[in-house]
């Protein structure tokens, strides 16, 4: 079962040099981390899902509404490289949609 923790966006973006090292893990310098900062990742914000038969899909036309499995106001799932990492809310930034992370999902991996 996954555990959740609230973090600020700054904690996610900036490495915290004052943080205590993790037991059993060699101390990593900022120079070491610079090598991974430019690695591209795919971020997906999933509003919801729907399941239907191909025949139903083919009948959809302009203006058709596909009902998703989420309710209004329910958190959306945020995936990085197909791994669930957070939940959040949809926000409007000027004339575009964005997401605000409200919950970070801790991995069960060791």
C-alpha cells in the first residue's frame, strides 16, 4: 500500500543540500545530480478513464461526451514515465490548463 506525503513544489525542484543522507546510500553531490537534470521524462495527467466497445467508439462523433470514472473535484493521477508519482488538481494558467500537485505518492520500492 502506498504512503502519501505533502511536499511543496520547491522541495521537488531544488535539491536540499542540508538534508540528512539516506541510510545505506552514498552521499550524492550536486555535481553528480547535474548529470540527470537534462534527462527527459514523460509526464501524464490522467483526468479519468472510460471503457467501451469498439462499436461504441466508432459511433462517437463531434460533440459526443465520454463519461469518465471520476467525479467533479476528485484528484487526478499524475504519472512520470508511466509510474504514479502524485495526485493533483486541474488549474487554469492564463489560457492553458495546468496541474497542481496536492499529494506525492511514495514508492514501495527499496
